[in-house]
């Protein structure tokens, strides 16, 4: 009996110890869990205190939207240029310039140049007036103005007032002019400002710009006038930069571009006409890199809201830049020009028309006109513009 009692006591003691151990373990686990929870809460507090997740997401989205807005032009340019410029390289763009004409020279000098242009155009004044009037009639006729009659509101139809006089119980009749798609048009004139255009060719180019701008503006067609050349002869700062970098082979375009805005599409002709005189400044006319200039004009036109977009290029032949061609193949710039023009003609809604001053440019453009003298300008321009405005391009 004593043995049994001892065994019972031993078992009871062991069970009590096990129970105590379980309780201790449970207490320790609870404390550990509480510590972990407190640590997680502290971590969450520190996270919440440092920044709000929602705010971070909003900031991130806003940064992305702002970045997208800022890089729209670059992305659009890359999309177009990546498809056509695989073999075309630019050594550096840091010295390139896009500037308004009025900022390249003083107001007094620009006015003197405009007077000089006007004096050279005196002998063509009659031709200009006849051309402007005839071209305006041609373009306005293409609009096919039409009216809607017997409306309840609009302009009073005076031709039907006799009905009211005869019978006062007849109601008044109104009319309204139909909206025409023809007016929703913008034309960009891109003029070669290279040294080979010096003299009579650049005068003819300025005359073309002057006539087209005035005449098309009368027909509610917006006109933009752009020019392209280089800042220096023989490569300028780009060439010096190339020399200082140990003259790597096949550097691509190696000159400082200068793109000039003579007239914005939204600026009236009267406010910008004086800028056209700047074309007669001989020191301004240097090299011509046509492919990049057309890409620039193309990207400007893409941003316009008009439904109809026309790019007219006035040039005297092939692109020439001695600095670039001396370190690349002889047809380097010509190949690029052909690719750019073909891309615009085949894969965009922008219509391209080229006017060659004394040279045939049809090997670059599918629609090209050659003008050797200003006397030919009238009939050729009327015919070509009439064909362009006859109907919208359908793709």
C-alpha cells in the first residue's frame, strides 16, 4: 500500500510539473506573440509615419503622366525616326539651333532686308497681284459653298420675303451656310536656306512664300514658313567636338543645324512678312541637310489639329554638307532624305509637294515641280495647288 501511495504521489507530482511547464511555455509563447505583434505594429507605424502608400502611388502616377507629357514629342520623333534612321547617325545635337527669325537679327536690319526684297520684287508686282487674285478664285471655287434653306433660324433669306409681302401669314424663311472641310487645312512651307540658293533662287523662294502665305490666308488656310541651314561652314562646333574626341570613324552628321521659324501657322501674314527679308542675308545661307529639316517640319505638322496637312518643300537640289560627307559616304545625306520622304509619303496623312528652283528634285519626291524663273511660277502653282485642294487624300 505504501508503494502504491508513493507511486501515486510521484505521478501526481510529474503531472503537476508537466502542467506547470505547459503553462510556462504557453505564457512564453503568448509573450513572444505579443512582442512580435508590438514589433509589427511599430514597424507599421514607422512605415505609415514615413510615407503614405496611396500618396506614393499617386505621386508615382503623376510623375509618369508628367514624364509622358514632356516626352510626347521625343517619343513621336523616335517612333518615326527609328523606322527610317537605322543607318543614319548624328554625332552630336548639343550645338543645334531652332530659332525664330526675328531673334537672329535686329529689327532695323530685318526691315532693311525686307525693303531690299520689296525693291527686287517691284518688277513682278503685276504678276503677283494677278496670281494672288487668280489663285484665290481657284481655291475659293474648290470650296463649293452651299446653303441650307427654309430653316427656322439662321440668316434671313431675303429672296423669299416676297412670300410674306403677298401673304402675311407666311412665316419668315432663314438660311445657313454649310460647314466645309476645305477650311480645315494647314500648309507648311519649308525653304532651303543653303549657300547655293544665294541670289535669284532665294529671292524666288521668298516670293513663293510671300504669295502663298497671302493668298492661302485669304482662303482661310493657315500657312507656316520655315527655313533650314547650318550655323557654320565646315562643321562648326560639332566638328571641333569630334576632333577633341579622337575623331571616331563614321560619325554621321557632323555640323551644327540651324532651323528657322519665319512665320508660325497661327500668326497673320502682316505680322510676319518682314521676317521673310532675312532670307536675303548672305551670311545666313550655308549648308543644307534636307532629311533632318523635313523630319523637323513633319513633327511640327503632326501636332496641328487641322484635318488636312500639306508640306511644301522649296529647294535647289541635293543636300550638301562638306563636313558630313568628308567623313561618311558620298550619298549619306541623299539616302537619308529619300528614306524620310518615302516614310512621310507612304505612312502618314501629310501630303508632300516639292518645288525645285532651277533643279529637278523628282528623284527625291513623288510630287515635284521644277521652276527656273518667276514667270513660270503663276501657272504652275495654280495648277498644282488646284490639284491638291480638289479632294482630300484618301487612305
